[in-house]
């Protein structure tokens, strides 16, 4: 698979799986055979990764990387990284509301990863 085919695949997965609420993106990293992919949950939490693409990269490889990326999202780590009184004031959140939003997004990513895994498993069974 080449990078343009991989980009088309990732873009369709992001669209079909509702993983873009304004900040999800995928693009070819200039002068490389890799994609940068960022997906977003309903409360605007994002998680991203660089996915190297080779001639032997398969749809399953890309789906696996996307699943791993979503499973790695951790609400507590994200809270620790982003929390500050200034951030809360600027966004109008209480700390507890912000953590709840991150936890909801973590669950969203986990469910999306599971659905992607189930779709891949079904496709393998049919093939």
C-alpha cells in the first residue's frame, strides 16, 4: 500500500467511525512514507500517532495501529498534562467536570477501538 492509499483508508475510517469532531486529522508527513493521524472523541479529547507505511502495509496493520492508539488514551494522564487553574477558567470547567469529560472520551475511544476490531474480525471471517 502506498501513502496515498493509506491516507484514503484512514480518512474513511475516521469518517465512518465518527472520530472527528473538528480536530481529527490525517496527513502524509512531508518527505516520508508515514502518516500522522489524530482522532477525536465527542468532548474533544484527541489522541494521535505516526503510522509508517510500506509496500507491505495492509488494512489490518493500519486498523491495528488505530486501535492501539485509541486504547493508549488515558483520561488521568490527559488530565495531569492539561490541568491548570488557568485552563479551567479559560474553558469554564470545574476539575471534576473536566475529568468526567476525559473519562467519557476514553470510553468512546475504547468502544471505537472495539468496533474497529469487531469489524476487522468479521471481515477476516468472511474472507
